[in-house]
C-alpha cells in the first residue's frame, strides 16, 4: 500500500485534496449497495488515477 500512497502523493493538485482508504478483499466482498426506485442522472466523469 505504501507504494501506491507514494505514487498518489506525487499527483496531488495544488488546490485539491486526495483521500486514500485501504480495505481488505474480504471487506470489499461484503459491500452492500442499495438503489432507490428513481434513476439518477449520471455525474460527469472525474479524473481518476488507476493503480491496478
């Protein structure tokens, strides 16, 4: 994880902030998503750094 943290820290924008949260495979597996009946409009895609 430290390698990824160091890599991300080099790309922090001057007027921005970045948060990193680490979770295990088991925790990711247990994520539950709930959706309402009314569909939402998709948000404009943001810039994303891909690590994998």
